C-alpha cells in the first residue's frame, strides 16, 4: 500500500527530500527506544545490514526515557504469556553480556510488601504465579524478617515476599550500548527521520521519511507510543490501539540511599503494578510511577498534586524520608493498549514485524524481543550469516557504586558539580558515530543536569561545550527537550 503525500502533514516542506535515497539495507528498525536499539543490535550481529530510523534527534526520546530501571525476573508476569517469555530471555541475556559492555548491575533484590490484611491475603497467589513462571526462589518473610532486611520501613509493614534476583540497572546506557554495537558493526542510525509512509513492491519496502527514502527488505516496527499509528499509516491497518498511560516519579536526594537497600514493590492490581520505591544506579531513591490514562502521547508533564501524593506515600512507608529533599521529578508515558499482553505480530506477506504495547518490563524484555525478531526473520528465509568476531564497544560507567570518571586524573575540570560530571565525559559524549543529539541525550550519557540544581549552575558551560553540536543550540537555562 502506498501512502500519498496528502497523508503527511509535513509533505510540502519535505517533498523535495522524498526523492533522496538515505540508505538501502536488509532491515529497517523504526523507533529508537530500548526495544528498537536491542533489535537493531541483534540483527546486525546476525549479519544483516541494519538501519535504525528515529524521528527525534536522539534515542530514548519516547516511552523509554522514563522508567524504574529494574531488571525483572518476570515472577509476576502473566503465566505463559509473551511478556513472561521475553522477560525471561532478556533477563538471562543481560546477565550474560553486561560485563562486556561495562554496564553496571546493582543487586538489590525486591520485597513485595503488604501493608494491610487484604494485600497479605494475595500472597499465596503471587507465590504460586512466581513458581509457575519458573522463579522458584521467592520467599515469604514475616514482619520481623522484613524489618531485619529493611529496618527503616514503617512499623505498619505486615509481611513481604522476597524476590532475591531482581537488580537495578542503568536504563539509558544499556540501549546506548546496543546502538553502539549495531553501528560499530556496520549498521546506521538515522535521526530526525520520521517515517511518513511506505510502499512494498512484493520484494522490498520503500519507506518515506521527512529526510528521504529508506529501502529495506524487512521492517520491524518498534515505534512505541506511535506503533499503532505507524501500522495504520503504512500497512493500512492496526490490530491494536495505544492508550497512553503517564507515570510520574519523584526522585529523592542521594542522602535517602542510606535508608533503603531493596526495591519495595506493591501488591499489584489488574490495572497496574503500582507505586514502587527503588534505589537508582545513580545513588538516589525514586518513587513512582503513577498510572494516569490520557489522550496525549507526548504530554510528559508533571503536576504538584500527584508529586506530593507520591512523596507522601514514600514517607508513609519510610518515615526517614520526611527530612530528605526531592532532587528531581519526571514522567514517562507507557504505550498501554488496554490489554496486559504484548502486541507482537507479523505480516509475512509484506516482510513486516510489529512489537507493540511493550510496557513496564520493556527494559528487561528488549533483548528477548530481539531474539524473537531474529527467529521470525530466520523463518522468513533471511540469508544472513552471523558475525564471527563482532566488535563489542564499552560505555562509560555512570553508576554511583562503581568508580566514576572524575576519580581518574586528566579529566579536565568538573562541569556538573552536583553529579560530578567531567569535561572529558561531556566531550566524549559529543563525539563519535552515536554522539548525543540534544541536551537530554547528553544528560542520559553523562548525568549532567540530573542533580540538585537541575542544570542551573552548569548550563552556561554546557552551552559553550555543545556549541555547533546540536541542531537546536543551547542557551543559558534552556532544556532542549
């Protein structure tokens, strides 16, 4: 099916570009979130020529930029579901590869906490689901045992289920590592290249973007919040509809980390996993997300009422947080569909695979989803030959519990004093084939502007260092979202 220019609201401005051929490749992956980056990496390692197409100036500008950064075991996934399968596979692969990429891993374990009798009554079902999902090391803890592990929890704690093999990871460096490996093994990353239409001639796709055409034999839709719209616009139909669900978070100052070791999970409901209190790899403690259904797919704003409610919930459960200031707030938008199940499908007659409705567990399941794509493309008869000795790039460490760059001489000077980000780190993030494309991309690569002052003191230096690097230059106090 051909999408005509009238379907593209930007067609007049970009009509001349549509005759420009950006690239020809075996596989086009649309969407630069964690799933898209993981799929692009996997297929490059499989020997395919790959192009990742992203409409924004950098990766992780959609749903993937805001999450709880937990590596899940899948103990509470729907039994036998696609989510369970992909989380299990992704969990195993992440543990296998993280050291090769220099990706940090912080073993915290998790506690599913019951604060009232009704929640505690759900424990047998949660334990059974965990066993059915192959997570056999769940353990019921009494109130006394819980308080031995987490002595600062409120006295109202009744009991908990220990999930010992849950970890906290870096939510941004992991997909960056996947993308870097794809690019360094011959793939391409195309930014500011929103897909506006396409035509399949029976053998290959001609995708239209606002920058020009991409010709590909196969297409994988990893467009996240816009996955249904992409299918509708290019294929002519979509068997799912995204119903955006906002999740707001509150981040406490690093001083909060002394009062919490584990991830504190709520007893989940049918609609949501609920509010989580969790350590971050960056040394903070965060609480969230909320679960707010909304129409807008790009509205990641926060509001005082929800933020104050989150903070109050955290203080209620960990009273010591009452005296800890809030460092930051943020929101992510989950590509919910009204169904718990992932929306994974394929159109083999048109060489198209869709990975849609990937919600809370996407950071963990991304590698599993990438394995699925490779398997399905193999069944479609792809003639790729796995790379024998792929390049394995490393990413800079941003984790607070491991040595940071400022501890190694020769870093120049400290640019962001709140997060101790060095000039060397900033300059490295602004160079290379997957350099930061905007300030938020730079933030995710370095931690700059993440701290107490939220960029107030380092913005001028960042504007100077990024001069000529971004399409949208920074000015003093800008955020370049």
